[in-house]
């Protein structure tokens, strides 16, 4: 049995800091006037699975197809309990909490029923002058940060980075971070929903703050933060392929196609995901735009990306955690 590459429909998650761009991007409307902050475009989580938009499995959950067709999709005979990646588009109309995520070792040692969370961000769009928080300032100690949390001045201890569309950042566990208002991001991460908040900007209603847990997992005095990578605008003509990260959990590459270009991509042994982040184009003749998410099964021999009148940037990612047969 073979399965053609298929497009996924997201699970939309309301958030107190969310905006309206995800409604427009995915053509949905909230009758309750909820502000959607996250679109889980590739998700195999029980609280919100993405769904197949087309093909023979149209309407089924991504989880169901992974469990029923592991060899075709992932190149393995036995499916994992859940697909190990989660991919989101995040619309931050307001500032997210200043937070940190644990690693797998911490979650296992504490008996937490979830993975650790290694993640990365690609800035799809942002307002002029927007910044993000990525790491602590040099020399900040555990005691410094603990005091700043108690005195509600966490912003004095963190590193603010200016951002622009096309900026890519790697966010390993133990990194203090926050996406700030006016930002639209594509986030690729381990499939985990574990977040330890240390500051939530005095937002009402108040959400739980995890001071002790945060201080336990932050990497004080650890290696320097990975420098951001600025992905350029696509060329008028030609093709660029830019590796962005390859870690123990996943790999991500930016593919830039100029006007009227085409690129054949061979199969990836454990399957691959394509996310549109700029411009428009096609995958095997199917329209691909910002927000589009396609899964390319491991059994697919090759696919063709192409553009017509405008250039395009897509992110290609895939897990590195599935044992091959």
C-alpha cells in the first residue's frame, strides 16, 4: 500500500495572548470570539490531533493513520505510541510568559507524564521593532534570577533580541525564553506540552507560576546560546537550501525557490514535513502557502516543489527518534 503526500488541518488552541491571524490563515471562525494563539498543524497529541485534509484518509486523525500505517508513513513495522514531533504556528498578539522547558532526563526523574521539550522558532512575520527573549544575560546566577522573580523584575535578567521575518532560533531545554507580542512564528519541537512559567506580566486571570521547577531546569552558566540564523529573502531565480538545525530529536532545513523554479526531493527514511512560511507555490501540483503543512510518507519515492509567479520558502523537517527496520 502507498499513501501520497497529504495535507493536514490544524487543531486551534485558544490562548490569553492569542490574536486573529490564525483564523484568517486557516479560514476558521470562532463563534465564542476566542483568541487562537496556536495552530497545531502536525500533532499526534490526545488533547488536539491534526487531521488529514485530502486523499484516501481524508478526515481521519494523524494519530490514527500513524498507528495503522507505520511502515508506509515512517518506515517502521511498529508505530511509536505517538509521533515524536509537534509543529505549530503561533500568533502572539500579546507577550507570552517568560518560561523554560525541561529535558527528557528531568521529566523521567520526576515521573512527569510527558517528554522534555527541545524546540526551534522561525519568524514568519512580526511588527517593526519586535523583540523576543532568548536566554539570560551573561553572569546572571540562580540567586539573581530568584530575587528578580520575587521582585517582579525578571526582564532585568534576560536577553532581548530584535527579530525580523526569516530569523531562526534554536531553543534547547533549560533556555529562558518568551515570544513577545506582534510575532507570528512557526515552531518545531518535541511533542511535549510541559512549560514552567516564571513570570506572566501580571496578567489577569493569574496562571500558575513554577518558580522552583524553573530554577531547577535553567542552565545557569551553561554553553552560550546558539546564534540566530537569518534566512535571506528567496532569490528572484534559483534555489537555496539552508540547514538550520540537526539535533538528537529532529532536523530542519529551509528551502528557498525563486520564481518559476522546481525542485525534486527524494524520500526521507522516516518521513518528512513541509511547512509554508513565505510566498506561494506547489507540492506535486497542490497549492502550498503560508500555513500549509504536508506530510511526506517514507514510502514516497520523490516529490516536486515548484513556484509560478512568486518565490517561496518552506521548512522541511523530520524526526530522528524512530527506529528504522
